[in-house]
C-alpha cells in the first residue's frame, strides 16, 4: 500500500435492525385501521361536496334567465317583475360569491322553490304553470323536484343503502304527476298535447334506472336534465291549447316562462340534493365495498350438463 492512499477502514454495521427483522416486526403488528374502501373508490362511491361546480353554473344560468325576463317585458307573462328581480339576485349571488357548500345549496333550494310556487300561483316569470296546468301545477313542481333529487343522490352514492329507497319514495311522490299527465288521454286533447304528455310520462321510467346495482354508474347531470326537460314538455302544449296563442311574441313568452319554471325546479332539486348529501357523505364514505354480498350459484349452473364428461363431474 502506497503512502498516498488513505488507509482502508472497516465497514461499519448499519444502524437499526436488519431488513429481515423489520419484515418480521411489520408482519407481527396489527393493522392500524380496517380497510373499508380504497382511496380510489371513495371519491367515486361517496364524493365530498358533489355537484358543486354544476350547481354553481346552474345558479348563474338560472339567475341570468330570470334577470333577462325582468328586463325584457316580451319574455315575461305580465305584471311588475319583482319576483324575477328577487329570484335573479339570489341565484346570481349564490353562483358568484364563494359561499359555503351548504349555504349555496340552501339558496338554490329556497330561490327555486319560492319561484316555482309563485309560478303555480300565477306570479313571476314561471307563471305559465298556472295558466297551462291550473290546479295541477303544484304536482308538476313536486315531481320535477323530488325525482331529479333522488336520481342525483343515487348516481353519486350508488353503494349507500338509502339511495334506492330514496328513489322509490320519489316515484311514489310523483304518482300525482302521473295521474295529472294521464288526463290528457281522455280523447279531448290535441295530438300535440298527447304526444308531449307521453314524453312526460316516459320520464318516470328514468326513475327505474335508480334501482340498478351499485356497480352501475349513471350520468347524474344528463339524467336529471332529461327528466326535468321531459316533464316540461306538456306545459307549452297545454298553454297553446288553452290560451289560443297565435303570435310569435306570445309563444316566446310561453317558452321563456316554461324555461323559468324548469330552472326553478332544477335549482330546487340540486339544492335539496346537496343538502341531503351534506348529511350523509360521512357515513357513505364508511361503506365496506370489499364485502359486498355475492350471488349464490343457481341450481341450473350446479346441475350436470349433457355435455359434461365423467372427468368434469368427478
């Protein structure tokens, strides 16, 4: 060894236990907590603050619609636009300001429900419901609120036990809507009224999608939009038949008022869903998706087949 090279030192042992000891100790330790669901599935089966961005966009869109109806007399049925101004102000505030999730949901529910009920009573931009539907307007508002709300909850929390009973309850509450819509087939209504009423009744069939299994995801936004739109179809038809509309200005007012009624119902449905989700998302995130019940083998699959060989049966 030359004098220019430093002396070699003995290798020092590593601090701490050996890798074999670490593995043995790790296998002996009890798990820190039960694995209920993977982190990837939690946000899918039980999201936190669901439909927040879509609810904000709905508030802005509905607020601008009611604001346009307040500024354009041709778009609203009649009267002083105090209902449109108040509804527009609340919805635009809900969509513009950085509010808490529950506060925005409460504003959506309150503004939508108040505007929809005012329309049923013949007030505000959604008053076409009173002229076209009469005393049945309230059941249309109820169905357009509860069924989309239940479907939104089912789409976002499809593994939660109360999701499907909630859809069943919404369908029961929508039965008066089905009775009111079926009155169009008494033989006295026009063909347009009958066709749009058939589309509205078909929207209740979308509620049956809520009874699919937890492994079946559904498009929440599209499904709720289709249901509300289908329920709105008979309103212009009834308005045209009852009021005898002839000019383009009258039809524009009816279409705008129908959109306002649908926006009010949609805002109320989204607000109700978000308030319901805020009460249940903590418990929904504790669902053990790894121990889902498995289907028992059927008798037909366990019975021997004519094509089986003796080795297969043995």
